C-alpha cells in the first residue's frame, strides 16, 4: 500500500510571496512524482512531473525531489491570486501504472 | 482535441438504481482509470485498464464494474447505487501501459448524488 502524505493546510500566503508545499511517500521504490492543481469544482490539472533527484523548474513552479528522504516539494514563486487552489501530490511506484494521491494542500493567495 | 470527456456532468440517483458513467479520450492513450474523490480523502482508484481488453481492480472496487469498450472508451457501472457512492467521479488516461513515467490526464468529472 503506497501512502502519500501532505499537509492539509490551508496555506495562506500574501501575493508575491513563495508558497512551499510538502509531500512525503512511504514506498521506497517509487519512481515518478507529480503535482496536480485543482481549482474548486474542477478536475485535477497536471502542472509538474519529476523523476530524478534535484530541482526541476517550470516558470514560477519548482519541484524538488529527494528520494533518500522520500520527500517531494513544490515551490510557487511570486504567488498570484490565480494560484489559489488545492495542490495534489501523486506518486507512481515501479511496479504498475497506478498513482497514489495525497489528500491535497489548499493554498490561498491574499491580494 | 477534446482530451478526456465524461458524461453525464451531474446525476442524482435513488438507492438501488443503476447507471453507467461514460468516459472517452481522443489522445490515443493506452491506459484509462476511474477515480472517486471525497472531501478530505483525495483521489482513490476504483478500476483501471492498462490496455484495451484488460481491466483491474484498484483501491475501492466494491459496488462497481467497468468495461473497456475499445481503446477510446472506458465505462463505469453502478449496479445498485448506495448513498456511500455519493462522490465526484473522474476518468483519466495515460499514454503508456508499461512505464512508470505515467502522466495522467483527467476528464471534467461527474458529480453523483445517491439519495
């Protein structure tokens, strides 16, 4: 059973600040990691994927992976009110095609 | 491309009624998935289909059946709906059935209420 844990939040940050979201997972053989953004009443939208240790940057988003610590994070730089959403961490193990999702962290960006 | 589409968007059932949720993707993906999302519990996998002609149980399969009609379509059936099946249902698809680099793309969801 793969477990994925996230801080439930809510995480409130002022506009222009950095939002930092954390995710830990229990399955040591997990190989791929994803961050999804979900606006209220909408479906999850893939915003980042990361497969190897280190940082991966895409625009204002940076994903960080540390497999030894079984930890993956998402940084949102220069946070905007449009970043207000729930962010889901998802982990895929090495054995199958299934993703395990965390419960999500709700982010609110204050204007 | 429409991506992943789901019908219906909303549905209200009475306990014991049956219904089928439809899902289709136009991305030529091999794998398809059905999830349910309940408040505070994240997304839980109901069933998945790694490739056309195969289906497997996920984390919460009880009370559901699926059919992979062809490569594009994957349906979810509730034979006898129960109030515990009130949820938001998402269909997703991914390109590869054999790789862990498995980016999944979601449909818009179906909000189901069972009275």
